[in-house]
C-alpha cells in the first residue's frame, strides 16, 4: 500500500528540476531569437541609455504666424476678386493684428559646421499665406461675399534650445505626406555639438502586426518617450501604419523607432503624424464671461452651434520612413545646393 506513492517521486523530482532551471533556460533561449525581423516583445534588457541618447536629438518646436486681418460688412458686397494690393493699402487703418500658434516636435537629423536640419510634420509649420471667411446665405452655406480677410505678415519657427535663438526656416515641405525639413545657418559655429539622431534608417514596410515601437515627442510641452505596438502595417503600400500609444497635442512630428533583433538595434521607422479625432457639432447657449447655467432649469436664450472635438486616444497615424526617404531624395539637389546634405543623414539598415 505504501509503495505506490513512491512511484511518483522520480517524476516529482524531474518537475522540480525543470522549474529550478527555467530561469536559466529563458536566459539562454531568448537572446537567440535573431530572425532579422522587428521585435514584437518588450525588450529583454535595459535600454535607458539608448533612449536618453535618442531623446536628446528630439526638440520642442513652436510656430507663430502673424496676420493682418480686415473685416467687412455684408452691405459692402466685397468679393475675393475685389481684393487687390491697392484695395488692402486703402484699408490699412482698419487692420487688426492677430497671431496663431502651434507646438509640436522636431528631430535633429543632420548637423555640420554652421548648419543644422530638423525633421517635422508639415502641418505644424504650414500656415496659409491668405485666408478668407465668407458670409452665410439663408441656406447657411457660404456665399461669395467676403466677411474677413487675413494676410500673413511673417512666421517664426523656432526651437528655443538651439543657439542664437533657434529660429528656423522651411527648407522643403510636402503637405500631402505631411513632412517638412527645417534648417538654420548659424552666424558662428556652435561651441558645443548639437545632438543628432544617429541610428540607422529602417524599413517601415517590414513592420508587422504587433511590432514593438518607441515614440519620442513633446506632448503638452513635456519631453517624453512612450511605447506602442503596430496595427494595420503597410496600410497604404508605402509602409504607413498605426500605433496604440496614448498622448496629446504637441506629439506631432515625434519619431517612431523599432527594434530589430534586440537592444540596441534601434531603427527609425516613421514620424508621428496626428492623433485621430472626431468632430461633432452641438447646440449651446451664448458664451458669456462668468456665466453658468443650471442644467435642471430650462434655457430660453439664444442658441448657437458649438464645435466639439473628441480625441480618439490610442489611434495614432504615422508617416512611414519609406515616404520620408522618398521626400528627401526628391529634394536632395535643392538641399545640397543650399549647403544641407540631409540626404546623407543616416545609413540604411542592413
């Protein structure tokens, strides 16, 4: 009767031995996953040093556009074709000056001598030269009568941490793919080296469902790094993809890096384009400073339409590095002619 339990002792000892060795087996097997593909798991070793190095090349970008604005009455019957330089000069005394601003992220991808170049999204710096606002007709649709005209006087794009004020000019831009290259030529060569993104360029078309990525940017003005996984890889045949990382405004222009066969094999695979959002129009009371409305009491004042935007957190679009490379190649001659050899910024990953 007592011999049967003893039959299980060898099996039990084998199981305990397997458990005691499981940690060593994991350490031995995990690093051998060298398949040449982008990793889809959290890095098995620390990467803080590399992440800090990458983040130093990522900067906060602020753009301010200054506009001269003219307002017209409906009785004046002003049309866009009526507005000429002479017309504007006659209205100069009625002009009101306003400014519009945006903040985002830019990455230093090249620096040589007295010049530096940064990569960012076009929509951060693409303020229109002229804008028209039209009167609405009885059907609530815009008519041909101009209500307001805004003419851009000047624009400032600057990264405050750069030498000599950090004001940058737009060297090349493509609104279609939402990519821009900004640059600056300093009066004197910087006394300290400017940190440049120095990791290889990857291939966004090789990303897969679940590929792991790090993203760097300035949401709400704070330098941050976050992580996400790839969804809908190669969704436009040029390598565009989505990530599930959660962040707010200011991250546009931030970079996305993937890992191929473990740390420190980081590769640049794209640039954060925008966070998806849904716009709705709601009926709202007149906006009055300091006014508060009790929702339990019927409102009998004037009704207005209010635009409300809800950010769809966790659905972020990324410009693929393949498209960015094509953009750099197309503008290479122009950039080089101005002294910016941006097309030679990094070596293609093997």
